C-alpha cells in the first residue's frame, strides 16, 4: 500500500487574479497533465486550474466498490491530498462557492467522496462516470450541506467500473444533502467522456460567470 506525495499541477492565471478555481482529478492509470487537457473542451479560460497527481497513477488499489479497508491507507491519503488542494485555493481568498471539482472514473469517485465528507456550497461537482465509495456507502462519514450545489453525475449502461445502481444510490444521498443533481446514463457508452457530458458541464460552469 502507498500514500500520496503532495504533487499538484497548475494551469492558467494565479488564483488571486481569477477568483475561481477548478480541481481536476484524473482516473486510474492517468496523469494530472492528461486531465488538464479537458480545459480545451470547457469554458475555463478565466479559471485557475489545479490537478493533483496520484502517486503510482492510482488513487487507491482496488475497485471503488471494494470494502473501504482494502483501499487503505491510499484512500485516506488521496482524500487528504484533495483537501490540501482545496485548502490552497481557500488560502488565496477564494470561497467554496467559486471552487469546482471535476473528476473522471476513479477521480470522479474520489471527488464525490471528498465532497460528501465535507459538504458545502461548491461552484459545482462534475462527476464523469463515478459514485460514492465503498462496498456499502457509509453515510455516517458525510456531514454538512451542499446548499444547492449543482452536480453532474454520469455513467454508461453498462459500464465496466461504475454500475448504474451505485450512481442512482449516490444521487439519492447527494440530493438528501442539498445538491441539485443532473444524472445522465448513456446506453452502450464506452468508458469515456462524451461531448454531451462536456456540454452539460459547460452549462454548470456558465453559472460561475
């Protein structure tokens, strides 16, 4: 098992200049640099972008639906790195309502779990093919209120990693915690991000103008 070094890639103007930020969380086997290329498909020219890098290119070793204990200590370390990233943004004077979290696959699961554990009014959560983490979802880990935070959550049907049932369960919990959720399930979609998903994300981002 491993823990994550603090390694956060950035792109764009400094936080003090933009006043809003997006944290992009890559999937298993990928890199911070690769997830940052999504900026080319999103209207984020006036955002500061931050992308933490997972040590060994994986946030935790097993499926997000494995017992949480099997994914430790990597999972807790990954959540701590995400928290470190968000705290850096807040330290620059940016409030949570101007912070967006974006993740794909393993990164979307990590982003969802992080946000639910310290729910607050974020600018938005863009969860491309992900859901809350655990063999069973442990809602006693979750606290706070999303206070109307817009959330986009997607998966394919079927998806090799993220079943529709877990997305539906995650949506229910996020809504109970005050999120306004847009859920999209794509029949026969491969494990990727579609243009339609990016367009839906852009609609949420437009609210940050």
